[in-house]
C-alpha cells in the first residue's frame, strides 16, 4: 500500500513509525515531513495547508490511504477534498473539525447536549465583553474563538488582566481573525488529563490516557508551550473516572456530532480537567495531540493502520484496539528561547540507541546532515514496566540527543509520580 501523512512534526513522526510496522505498507510519503522523518518516509515539499497541491499529489501517486494529522488542514477541509477524489482518509471532515476550529461551536454543543464543561459566555462585541467582566468571577479564562496555536487562552488573575486580554483579542486583533469572537469562561481547578480516542462516528475507543507538561519551565513555571513532555498512562485517570467519562463525555460527544450531521471520524482529543465536581471538558481537538501521541502510540499493541481504516470504514465495533500495560515517558528537547524567539541551524546528532526512540519535530537536512529548524526539536520516548523506570530511561536516552542551544524540563513525570504515592 501507498500511504501519505500530512504534517511534519514529532506527532507525524510517531504516526509514521507506527504505520510502518504494517507489512502491507510499501511506502509512506510525508507532506512536508522533516529532516528526521526523512529516515522513515519519503518527504515531499508540499506544505500541510496547501490543500490543492496535496490532493494533486495524492491523485498522481494513486494513494491508497491518507492520514491528515494537523488541525489547520483538517479545519480547511483537506479530508473533504481528498475524499472527493476517492482517496480514503483518516481524519474528520471540515464540518466536524469545527469542534476544535471554533470554541464557540464546541461550548454551545456541550451546553445543548449536557456535556460537563466550564460555565461560559460568548461575545462578538467588545463593550459587552468588558461590561460582563465588571462582575464576572475572578480568576476568569479568556479564549479566542478560532485556532491560535494554543496561545489564544489567557488565565486572568485580575479584572484588569481579563479586560486587557479581551481588548487585545477583539480590538487589537492580537490573534488575528481567530479573536474577533471570544469565550469567557469559569476558571476550573484539578488535574488535567488528555484522552485521545479513535472513533468511526458511532463507536469510540479511548486510547491510554496521558499527561502533558505545557509550561516551558520546571514545576509548571514560565510560558505555555505546545508541550514539553508527556507520560502515559495518567495516574489521576482511574478506571472509575474512565467509565464516568465514557458515559458523560465521550459517547455523548460522538452522538451529539452525529445528531448535528457532523459525524466525527478520526482521532478526537478530549482535554479534561478532573474537578471536585467531576470530570469536565477543557477543550476538544480534532486530531492526535502532540506530544501526547509520542507516548500513546508506542504503547499501542494493535496495528495502527488497521484501526485507522476501521475508523474510516465505520467498522470500529469489530476491530480490537489494545494497549500495553507498560508506562511511557517522552522528554522534549527544545531550542532555548522557545516558545518565544530562538536560534536555529545547529547540528543535531543522536546516538544509535537514542535515534531508535526519538521522534524529530524541528530539524531539516542540510548536505545530508540534520540541523535544528524549530522550537521543539525532538521527543525521546522510553517504554518500561513502571513510570519511574520510564522517566529514568527517557532522560538517559535523551542525553544521547545533542544540539546547540538545547533545553528540556528536568521534571517530566514527577507530578505523576507524586500522585501515585
Ligand atoms: P486550551 O488551549 O483550551 O487547552 O487551554 C490551555 C490551558 O489553559 C489548558 O491546558 C488549561 O491548563 C488552561 N485552561 C483552559 N481553560 C481553563 C479553565 N476553564 N479553567 C482553568 N484552566 C483552564
Ligand atoms: N499537547 C496539546 C495539543 O496537542 O494540543
């Protein structure tokens, strides 16, 4: 089979490594992929949002199957465009990807179908939003409606901060068009859990739970990033909570989308907060999370391609999805300065042992050698019998990943270890 994966980060590298395990796979094209992915797939210089070029390439190569991994091509209708040309895809159509593409949509969906989430108000006019903030409970959370690379969320500790955030989004267009509508919501507390789930639109099969580490610095200090490391499974997510989430959140969401004639097929990501009043949805993503995927897929025992095709074909009910009982830890190495400005172009080297378990996010090939080209550069994942062993091994292995200006958090998994004790 000829496969194509749209995207070019650590998540896509993890997806490609898992897909490659299927003996029927002859070749995988990555659009655009990256310098590290080039070791596992044929990289094609077409950007992930160049929908017309993606479709033309898939048609020319008579692609057997396509996986669209990032949020923006999904929201732009990449799956719709490929399916129109008869190419089967993993990923939701645009009318379902809106569950991530518009926070106003997802909040209204949850309200309509009684899915637990933070209380909220939606505003399209600045003066109404400012007036609301005069009496809103503080702290409060201000979110830009559209995709903003995870940066469109402000936790405001004071009324002034909240007003500033709303003004930046609505009047100063700090997040572009994505901020012309804002959601202001109740501040929730509790441990966060990421649950990625396969779905064919009828059946939902949650993957092993995970925990992201979003802040740039140790002990959750510093700026929010795309994610500095992950562990799986998440110790806060007990079997009992999993059952409750299935009943109150996962199934109701899949059914709601179907009822709205927006059947969701692909990977639905539930960002949950385990509050004193039960699990609540913080956000939905219409795709695999990154770096969650880098711990979740290494624990998948079933064949990824088979499971993905079952999502596409609507046969997930008959397809087993099994995970290992082991533990995984992924340590991200980033360029110093990320998520703000940073230097790139440093030579990236990996020991043989590290390379086998390292997913490359931000590096390109120059004269056949890897050099850094992004904020997050690598993710190194260890799978072991216990969380403690996985953490130790992930750090030991990631020491074999070297590049100029590198930094990583030193405490990935520590909060989870505390929770287990
Ligand atoms: P999001 O982009 O929606 O995932 O938000 C980014 C981060 O902001 C989340 O991972 C949470 O840590 C935090 N967050 C978002 N919404 C809330 C909320 N209602 N209450 C508390 N924290 C929140
Ligand atoms: N790691 C969070 C995300 O993928 O959105």
